[in-house]
C-alpha cells in the first residue's frame, strides 16, 4: 500500500468537533447503563470524608468514566482523556477530566475498594442475566484462581515489594504489586472476572485466597452457576483453607499438589499396569529433543489431603507422568517427571487430567488485562491501585458481555480484537432534522458484529 498523494503539513488539521474515534462505546455503555452500573456503584460506594471534598461526589459517574476509558484502551490515568475529544461530549454526559479521576482514585481507602468490589460482583450478576456471557453455567462452571506480579519501578509506591516472578523461564525477584484474581468460565463461555484483590509484591499466592474464593463462588452461584462448579488452581493454592472454602460452597476441587513425602509415597503405590497413555490435542514439540512433550501417561490412587488437620479430606490423586528425554546419554531405565493434582470429581482419569490442565485459561484473562488497563498500576497510593484493578476487571467483564452479544466469534475473542473491531470505530456525528445520527465508515469489515451489539444493547431484555 502506498499514499495516493503527498499530504502537506497545512493539509492536516485537528478541528472537527463532530468526529469521534471510539463510536463503539455507544452500545457498550448502553449495555452498562441497562445492567445497572450507575445504580450499583452509587449504592455501594460512599466516600464521606475525602481529602478534597469534591472528589467524593458522584462516584458512579466517575467509575463509569474509568470503565469506559479502559474499554477504549486507556491503560493509565492520563489516557482517560480519550473520552473528551471531538464529538464525545455530544454522545456522553458527565465525562470527567483525568486529573479529577486521579484525585477520585486517590481518595479511596481499603474500605472503599471493598465497596467497589462488592458493586463489581453484583454487576457481573446483572451482566450474566442480561447477556449470554456465562452461557452453559447452569450445567457446569469453572472457577479458576491465580495470582501474578505486576512490576513497578517507583520506590515510593505503596505496597511495592520484591516478589518472585518468571522471566524467560528463570525465577527472578522483581519489585511489584501482586493482584489475586478469580475467574468464572464455562465450556461455552470465555472467563470473566469474579473477584479481585491487590496485595503487596511479597505476598504469597495463597494469602487471602480462601476468602476471595468464597466471594467468587458466591458470585458464580448468583450469576447462574446452578449446576456443578469446579475450582481449579495450581500448587501455590494447595491449602486446607482453600479446599474447605470450596467445599462449604458446594464446589468440587482440582488443585495441583506440591511435592512432598506423602505425595511421593502415593505415587509409588500406583502399579505399573495402571498407567494409561493420553495424547493431548495441539501437542507441543520440545525444541530440545523434538519429542511431543504433551504425550504422557496418567493414573490415579486414593489420597487424603491435609491428613491430621481439621481440613483433612479424602479424594483422588491423579498423576500425570512425562518421559524425561532431556538427557543426552542413553538411559538404563526410563526416567519420568511426575505432576499430581488432588480432585474429588467423578470424571475418568484421562478426562480429569485434561480438565485440570485447562486451568491455564485464566492466563488469557491476565493477557487481556495486561494488554489493556493493567499495563500500569498508575498511582502511588495502594488503595487507588486496588480500585484501578477492580475497574480493570469490570471493564473486562463489560467487553466480554458485549462480545457475547456481537456474535459467536466475539464471545471468546481477545480484548484487543474487541477494541479494534467494535469499540475503536470512527464516526461522524450529524443532526439531520435535529435528530442525532452517527455516520460510521462504509465497508467496515466488521459492521455486522457492531450492528448485532447495538441492536441487542438498545432492545429490551429478552427481545434482542
């Protein structure tokens, strides 16, 4: 592709007050309003004594501005200014300046963040009732919990501590903050954020996991997960309190078990004839050996987790073993690498293993929010960053709900794809005969998806 003609400097002007660059926010925020975002935040968040009196006014309008800015691609407080260009004041009322929104976030305390988290969970319930964002939850739903470390560089940023992270396959210590996230998904629906909590960078993964899991399971049930619910997690969350929290909520568990003498004894008790081969779809080739590293054998045995404690619970230890082919010398006997997880499901050994490995779907949520609003934790205040994390989860859920209305492909599309094809659509605002009209680009490749979303957003519930 080449330019059709040269464009002189004087030929470029930023002077059209009727243009907008993110017309997709019209149906997206229509959906947010219809599902009660303003009312839920207004009822839950009360900032009674802020440092600056005006910063506590209208928390619902300010949170909706932050969520809308994140949906349009904002990953910092300054980026929220994307809502104030061209004809945006004609499309939306009550849009706040980034400085006002920054002062609002800095007025938060930990208690205000908990209030906002409660509103976010209630809003997910309303989104699930209004859209098929959790389609199939009445049959089976998966609740995945995991943590990550978001690196920060300011030494004075509250809560910034050195924590463990993997970079290029190596364990390193990085200064950062540690979000804890629980998601809900189904075989038909991509994961949405059910609960979030920000911790300091040195916090262990399991810190606060039991209470966060209880909140996520309550949200999942309220959002329509009336059937079976399976909690999945890696070995960092193999703790009695976590398993007990899942059991109290009536959920099943599938949690990786860290290496221990009890685990090794259980694995050693499995007869050789019980191992059965399993071949995973889309197998991955080991770059060092050329072998399929996803080829494995699985077996199971009875196992009592947390024996001798009040959290003792008997279930199944499902073990996957992979042949270690990394050695250069010929082997005298096969060497295996073992990976075990504890579960109480009724699935077959192979199906239980495949289902457990799908816990990695939580990484798609991390990828989406890191590629969007969580690219930065923008404030020096810990509570402000915690509120920013909650808003990031709310924005993710809103985009997921919008995608489920746009079409089957968009129900599981990446957040960047939804922004590029649906939200970041340029348009010109016109008023023929005094009626506001948006003129979008002719031959927009994804016009049908945009039209589907708009039609569903402006239709009464149940008629879209």
